[in-house]
């Protein structure tokens, strides 16, 4: 981060904004493509305490994973790429491709959606000058899946068939998040507020 200290409020805002969006994506996909799968949070036979333990473990471990990925890709890799080129397109493409390949999911849907997430989150980090907001949004994405779609398992997941609706939703919501952050940054810059305090460090290269 370019800020004097880690901006927890940015992370919480990213989580609060994107978690309902991810939940809506999962709900809409379920309506269009019904499945017999039960949301992990609603697993039959689990006690209230079991559910709380699962939620707490998911939040804790997925936060560590999301923050680590943001530091690696939108922190270190983004800085290294910007040191080599000032081309915004090159910076975004390299970050998006590396982020998608690192997940090992070469199915068309998984690869394309992570390309969109990688490019969109890289843009947001450049505009806000830090990974805090995207770390919160990253947590929201993973947490929504872990609570409402698929349980967290220490096994390699099976390739899923290409779902145009799911891909379109994830790309669309990522684009909307980028536009929202861009609007906020420009609004703060035109209002004369110190951008260092608000979080926007500089314009993209």
C-alpha cells in the first residue's frame, strides 16, 4: 500500500460491497441452472455451533489466502511489471494471465473469469494505491462460494462445464466494481479532497 498504514476500512468496504454481489450471482445462477447441491451453510444435520465454526474458519483462512494472493499478484508482480513497462495494457494483461494460470483451472469459464478478475482488481489497485480494497473483494468472492456454493476442500476440484451465464455475471460484476471505484476516485479528485487520505495514489500509467 502507498498509505502510511494498512487501510482496514478499504478492506471492509470491499468485502461489504462485493459479498452481496457474489451472493446474488450464485442465487441467479441457481435459478437458471437448478442443482441438487446444498449450500454448505445450510448443510443438513449441522448444528448452529457447527455452522458458526465453519463460518469462522472460512473467514479466517480465506482472508489469509486472499490477502496473500493480492500481495503476490497485485502487490509484488504489479510493481515488477510497472518497473519494466509503463503500458497500462501490458500491466493489466500480464497480471491477469499470471493470476489465472496460477489457479491451475484451464477450463474456458474458469480461465476467462479469473482473467477478468485479475485485470479488474489490478486496475483498482493502481487507482487506490494499495491492495486493501481488492483483498476485501477477493475475500468476498471466495467466502460467497465457500458459504453458498461449494465447501472448502483440500482436494482438486473437478472441471466444470462452461456456463455462459456464470461467466457473464462474473465479468459484468467485476466491470461494475471497476467503474464504481473509478467514479469514486474521480469524484474525490474533483472535490479537492487529499487523495492520499482517501486512497487514490495516482492515475494509471
